[in-house]
C-alpha cells in the first residue's frame, strides 16, 4: 500500500516495521505494570502450586492404595513413587518449554532485521534463489515463492486474530473464576495459539496450577474453561479464519512440531506450522507447474 502512494519500497519496509513495533510497544507500555506484577506473582507462586498438586496426588494415591490392605504395602510404595515420577516428568518437561519463551525474543530481533532487507528488495533475493535452480524456469520459482507468501500471510492474520480472541476469553474467564494473574495467563494462552494441538495444553498447565492454590475445585473449572475455549477455537475460529489456507494433517503437524522443538527449542516449536505450511504450498505449486508444463 505504501508503494502505491509513491513511497520507495526500502523506505516503506522500514516504516512498516516501525509502525508494527510502535503498536506493540504502546500495548506493552499500557499493560506492563499489570503484566510485570502478575508475571512475578506466577514466578513466585508456581512452585508452591506444583507442590500442592504433588501433595494432593500423593494423598489420593495413599487413599487409593490404602484399600489394598497391609499386604499391599509394597504395592502402595511403588504406586506412590510411580505417580510422583509421572507428575514430576510431566511438569519438568513442559514448564521449561514455557520459560524458554524469553529466548525467542532475542531471535525475534534477528528476524526483524532480516525481514527489513527481504521486504526492501524481494526481487533480488527471489532472483538469487532462482539462480540456484538452473534447471527450473524462473517463472515457476517466482510463482512458488508467491504461493508461500500468500500462505504465510493468511496463516499469520488468522492466527493473530485467533490469539486475540483467546486472550480476551482466557483473561475474562480466569478473572471471573478468581484465578490470580489472569492477564499474564491470558497472554501465555494467546502466544500459544500459534502452536496448534500442543499450545493449548502447555498454556493450560500454569493456569491450572495457579488455580489449584485456591482449591482443587477451582482447578477443575479452569480445565473446563480451557476446554471450552479450545472447542470455540477449533470448531468456530479456525474454520472461519483459516478458510482457503493449506490444510495440514494433525499427525504430520504434531510429529513435525516434536522434531522442531527437539532441534531448536521453543522457537522451533513456534515456527513449525508456518514452515510446514510453506513446504506444502511449495510442493503444491511445484506440482501444479509441472502438470501445466
């Protein structure tokens, strides 16, 4: 749009990044006092919440195994240790992934600088990529890159709007339930909207843990809330917002997410879906071009 108004493309690229960063900075400045306090609250109370969950599970295992009688003392100890191990493994495996989200921020700045150069003169890089494929017509390479661009644009717009809806629903729902740090937990849920299937589970863990401090019944209601939000996202938001977007098979998406998370951590998990969607769009365009030829 800025090019249409006569602004040179390199200047337009810089202005676009400045506007986007300005909007995000304004939002952060407006919400930072609340977010800072709530983030600190989560950091301080989460270990206590996890300890409460472990203690509650230990009590349940004791009550369950107590009915086995004196002859089942060995089985009781084994059951308790196994349950504790499972809970520790689950918590220890997922919470570091959430905590490493700050590591993605440093990568974000590198992406922004690269994006400015790519947006300022995309034809230079497209032509360079086409030159690396001497056996492929240049027009097909440009068509494939255009298809990837359309796919990523639709994915980003749809996911960002879906994340905004999830932020509002999560924050309002957690506030009504009286869960501490509702806004910070809502922000986590919105960020995790960029990670399908796995994201909702990861975002629910700290919310359930924080709710458990005030009582197991409230934790159950938080689970119900997140299930309801996920149902709205999967059955209403995603079909409406992602209309026309490349469809990805669930099993393929989950396996690719697991591989990217193992190799590159949280940033790999966050970028797994757009990379997979881009690869599928590229292959589809390549096949279409081959059939036309």
